[in-house]
C-alpha cells in the first residue's frame, strides 16, 4: 500500500490531521498545565497523552471506531496493572461459625498455654474442611 493510500484511509477515519493535531494538543496542554501533572509517573503521563490523542481522533473523525475505545482501555489497564502490582497484599480474612469463634477465642486468650482439649476440639471441627492459614503476624488460623 502506498503512503498516499494510507493517508487517505486515515483521513477518512480520523478527519483532517491538522484539525486532529489542534484538538489533541489542546487536551494535552490542559493536562500538562494542571497541578496534578507533576505528580504522575511517566507511564501515567504517557497513557494520558495517548488517550488524549485517541479522544482527538474520535472528536475529529469517527467516534464509533471501536479500536480507539479499545486502545484507551488498554493504556488504562497497563497503568492499573502496575499500580496493583505495587500495592501490598491485603491481610487475609477468615470467616468462622459462632461455635468456632468461641473455641478460637478461648485458644487465643492464653497463647502461652493452650488448653489441649480446646485445641483438639477446634482441630476436630476443622478436620477435612479448611486448611490452616498464617496471618502476616505469624499466627496460624483455621477458618471456613
């Protein structure tokens, strides 16, 4: 395909490039002038810059061209993935029945000297139903 054909095809989809560029630069100028711009990481700045370009394409050309919407989602997803990976893992939560909670409470009230009968009763309730979980504090917990 010749460059002339490519430019004609893009022009039909996105409109006049000069007009598209003016819209894109207006959006990007507004973003860069905001106080929050300097707080962004490079990937966030780049994602917003590319999204601004996609928005300009839609405003100047075909707003129903699905690839533009798909690309916006993709750039947002890349930033989201990086942010999620940087967050600490949430502390595990455990659900107990009322009976289990009462037994567990009795066990933790005296952690230095667990009552053998209570430990046995608690473990019997848990047998074959739920694995033991270790919380960030190091304490092992059983739950449903």
